[in-house]
C-alpha cells in the first residue's frame, strides 16, 4: 500500500465511522517517499483523540510507522489512553511501543499500532 493510499483510507474511515461525530485534519504532507498526518477526532461520547503518524514505505512493500501518537482524552481533557512509540521507556517489553493508562497512571509495553488498530480498540471500549 502506498503512503497516499493509506492516508486516503484513514480519511475515508474518518468520514464513515459511526462513532466519529466530527474530525479535523490539522496537517497532512504526502509524497511517494513519506507521509505525515495529524488530526483531531471527536467521538459520540464527547471524548476526543488527537493523533499523528509519520510513515514511510518499507522495502517489504508494507508501510513503516516511524513515529506515532494517539492521545485519547475525555470531555474534561483527562487522559483515557495514549499509544505512542517515543523511545523513553527502554525497559518495557515491546520497546519503543507503549501505552499510557490515564486511569491508573501506569505505562505498559505495547505493540506497533496504527490509526485503524487504535480506532478499533476505542470503538470496542465505547460500544461496551
């Protein structure tokens, strides 16, 4: 998948997901060699997710997420959860991928994620 095709699929999901009431693309830069997207997403429960992804095509033909941040907060701006790969927790399994839990304040090891993985997880939580 190309960088452009990936971002097109993100834009389509932003327009069609029933839990999203509004979104705003803050920055988008796309070329065949790389892409950066930053956006804000508002959900039906008044929570919001501010996210950014910096991706490049890998030799395998897949896309590599060099940097990502998905910051999900409630209507009172309290952190619910944040997924990112900033390399500041080297002792955690899955380094540099990790998750901040806003309820407990804990940070735990994570797996590589992208917009679709995070949105599916948020959808599962909101649909409980």
